C-alpha cells in the first residue's frame, strides 16, 4: 500500500514525503480512506502505531474539500485528548502534515491563561485540539459554538475516562449535533468505553492493529536488581559508562521525579529535567524541548506526564521505580523502539518491587532478563517493605526511604533503612494526577447507564477478544 492510494491531496502527500515515511502504517492504511469517506471509526490503537497521522491526515483532507461559511465561535473539527502534552503533540502533527494547506487551528488546555483562548476562538476555527476540562469551562461561558462541528475525535479515550473526564465529555457531547462524524481511539475496551462508544458512534468501521513494538519485539528489556538506596548511583553509572545521550526515566511520584532530577545534576553532573503535573505548562514545554534538542540528557517523568510524549527514536527508557500497574510498564517502555527503531528498557528493581516485577512478567508473558552487577549486588540483609498498590494510593515513604536522604550522594547501604513502615508520608509524594483544579471532576457513579446497541456490542466484544488475545 502506498500513501498515494489513500485519497490524500497533493499538499498532504508532499508533507508526508518530507517526513520520510515510505508507506502508511497498518492503522493509517485502514483508517485514512474510511475517515475521508465520512464514516465513524472505532479504533483499537496505542501510541506508536502511527494513529495520530491516521486521523490528522484524513481530517485535513476533508477540511480541504469544502469551504463552508463559518460564523463567530464556530469550529469544524474537535480533537479531545486526555493531557496537555498529547494535545500539543496532535497540534504538532497537524502543523507538520498541513504545512502546505491553509486552515486555522488552536490548542486549548488548562494551566495557561483562558482569555487568549476565548479571544482566539471568537474568530472561528477549523480545528480545535483540547483537553475536556478547560474546553468545558470555555463552553459553559458561551465561548465556543459547537453547532458546526463536522468531526469529533476522542483520542486515548480510555485514558480520558481513567482520568475522570466522562462527565465533562458527556456535557460537551450534549452541545454537539448528532450528525457529526466521530472517531474514537482507545487502547483498551472497558465497559465504560463501550458505553461511551455506543452513545456516540453510528455504524462504525472497526480498525484494529496490534502494536508493532510489542514488549517482546524491538525493545530489549533488562532488570538490574539493586538496593533502593543505590538506584541513583547505578542510574548515573549506566548513563555515563554506556554514554547514553537521551534517556527517559520514570518515577512513580512527582516528588520522586524532582528528587532524581536534582540528584543526577548535583552528584553526577548529568543534565536532567523533570516533567509532571505540578510543573507549569511553560516549564513542561521547555523541559520537553530541551530534552528533544539535546540540551538536557535525562528527562524524568511520571506516568501521566509522559503520556503523549512523542520523541522520535528515543533509545533508552529507565524505570527508576516500577509502576504499580503492569499496563503502565508497557506504556512506559513503548516510549522507546517507536516506528521501527530499536530500543532499550532498563528497570532498576529493589526488593520491595519483586511482586510488581512478577506481575509485569505475568502481564507481558515474558521473563525479563536479570543482570547481576557485582558492584551493585543487593544487600541480602535488607527485607522487603510493602508498597501500597493502586493508582489511588501513595507510595509509603518512597522518597523518604531513599538512602540519599543523607544528602551524601553515595546512597549508603542498608543500615539506614526503616524496619517499620513510616507513617509520615510526604505531602507531595502522591501518584500523579494531571488535572488542574478546574478540570478535576468526580468519577461517575454509574458509567454504564447508557444502553448498548446489539450490533455495536458485537463489534466491541470482537475487539475486546482480540485485545485480550494480544495480552
Ligand atoms: P503515533 O502512534 O501517532 O504516536 O506515532 C508514532 C510515531 O510514528 C511518530 O513518531 C510518527 O512520526 C511516526 N510515524 C507515523 N506514521 C509513520 C509512517 N507511515 N512511517 C514511519 N513513521 C511514522
């Protein structure tokens, strides 16, 4: 299959060619023609499959085909995303592929001033890419008119629901015409997603592709057993001895991200930046740009902040701490080995995390290679301490128990380790929650209130089975 066979105009083909893409990815080959046709699409696809171009290219094509008279505050295409980073990334894709077309687009998210956003939409927009919370703020103040929306895209719909956006999404949907085209992208198909899809999609075309870079594929994975107090030292050594130029490091908490970042700079002279929900939008954008352009070598991120980060050819991902949820491991390591490149995922695993590691191995049906580094061999006298599980639970003492709390940078060995669980959880040592106060909403009590049409239900079940088989 060639890009020229998909029904895209010359301007789009020229822009695609400049990106150096030789052929469409499977999701692009399946989605682009049907989106151009105007069909609804239900797609099972994760990041890394080329899904962004899979919807931005045909949307730009459709926009170029008609030129309706727009009224004030009206928009033609709305893309909803769970995070600001993903919104910015979609906007970048649109700018890349639409560079030889004329259209107006803008990004709307929280954490930045709202007034410039009101002012910009006032003139009307072809494409708006938004996170649900801020968009609803604007809509409820009559700042946007959805009556002319031709296409709605829900990108990473499962993440949006995970983050509690269902009510915001429903309120936004209620303001839009039922006639529009809807595209729903989701990596998983929970009951909530099925309920949402059934209320939104009309006879959708199912598009499903296995992630090209499954955990067993182009990503090599390795575990280094190490004491918690020596992780920072080991990380610095790995970066220096292997001469890693660009490393994405994951921590479980915002506090942990700041700490790793500070320690890498102070004790090892390695330039690092942290990215998480407590950082201002400006700081997050700058950190990402500095990382992409090589001004900082290490980007330390929490799971939520890292969603939507798209860096071509990112070679190394390090799990400084394993995630509580095995799916997050797959999402994390999927940041490397993208678009056919090779990648390496390294996990620094202390004794507390052995159960998490087992759960990850069960989930990915793999036995991850363990490398015993003599200089960092764990102290056998250290006993495991419990880690609170679940996204909602803070990690007891995760930052506190780090031996580097002595500030000597050597980490020290086990002797300073708590034997009993500490009750003094640091206030900011919470799992990431990426919502601004206005975006924070309670989860719905009964997310399955809507009835699911039998036809769509069958299609959803089919996708469900397939995605379960992939697991
Ligand atoms: P996505 O799944 O949209 O996050 O895209 C993952 C990565 O694949 C991005 O870095 C894109 O630039 C890249 N990409 C998208 N389409 C293609 C293609 N047809 N060939 C090669 N790389 C692509």
